[in-house]
C-alpha cells in the first residue's frame, strides 16, 4: 500500500508550501516485510533526519519510529515536516 504527499489534489496528504512539489514523496508499506519506506519524488528534495533522500525516486529508504521527515532543506529558516510514528499490527 502507498500514499502520496504533495500539493496536487490527487495526493493522499495534501501539503502547501513554497518548496513542496506537486508529487513530493511517496510512503510505501510492505506488510510482508513489516516495513515502511519513503521515496522522494520531488524536485526540491526530501530530508530524513537531516539527510537528503536519494533524488527523483532513484531509491527508497526505510522509515523508523521517531524519524524526522522534512519536505524542504533543514538549512532553511522555517522547517516544515513530520515526525514518523510507526505502529505495525
């Protein structure tokens, strides 16, 4: 199962911001592995715990409980993102 994050009306999580892309990132749940992944699909970058994710859907990175997901470079004055809360049941 997946859900998308971005400014586009078709995204499951619609977010507005000057550096947020129409399709900014995709969260992917793989129940057979019990894992949750994030894929950066943006033009401006997505950051996990302060590090930029591989660009333009070139790789997916596993999310863990307590991770900080930012939708813009953390060096910008105003950070905008989410804390990851993963519960698998």
